[in-house]
C-alpha cells in the first residue's frame, strides 16, 4: 500500500468509503499502487493501467486503454469528445461497487492483459490540419520541423485546438500565440 494513497483517501471530502472499497479490489490484483497526478494510479510493468478520479456527481475508474476492453453492457464511457483510448467506469456509491464487483474485477484483469500485450497500438485518429497552419509552415520551415518533432499526442492536441476556431483570424492568432511553445518542443498544456 502506498502511504500517499492512504493519506489521499483518509483526507478525501467526497467518496471516502467508495475510494476505499475500490482500492481494496485493486490491491487484490497484481497492479502496483502509485500516486500520480495527485491521484491513486495503478500500474503494471511501469505502465499506467487505471486511475481513481473523484468528481462532484460520481467517481470513476479511469482505464488508460479502455477502448480495447470488452464492454458488452456499455458501462465504460469516453471521458471527453476527443478521447481515443481512455474510458471511465463511473460509480455513484458503495452499493454500485458491490453490484458491479464482478465486472470491475473482470475489466481490471483484462486491462492488465491489454497492457501486457505489446501488439495493441492506439488507433491513429486523423487530425485536421487547418489551411492557415499549412500556409504558416510554408513561410516558416523551422516551425514545421519543430511541429513534426512533437509527439503525435502533442501534435494532435494542437491540431484539435487550432481547428476548433471558427474564424480564420482566430486560427491564425492561436497558431501565432503557440509558435514559441511549439519551437520549444512543448505541448499545448505543457508548462512553459
């Protein structure tokens, strides 16, 4: 047991009982309990498998590669519009955990097997490269090179952000605002 997780759960204002109940299930597995991103996170061979995430109306088991899991009842949900691999199992109380305990154990076991299977790769989701970015790349080859040097996830984050603007002027302003960050090899949400 990780003492940081113990402290986290004991000082939780919401979902204390539920977090402890889920923790007990997770500790029965071969996952290693860690504390990452200010949350209990469970790993297998140093790969993130599941993270506990409390919210106002529910708490979630966040499966990093949940899209690859078998979910015939549709209990796993995408946490966001642009999420590719991650899925959440949202729970509302201890009774919910008890009711879904066999599914929770099954899905955790499958998550471990998914992480162990190195042949599973995330789906390559096409990202829209806005016309304004291509125009700027033609004028600034070093920016294009820096952008192409970013990880695929960082590139995707920028492309989603740039293409989210409705007006061309806004897209150009966004690109110009983040040019230095791209040149420094940073992602959209990386600290500068």
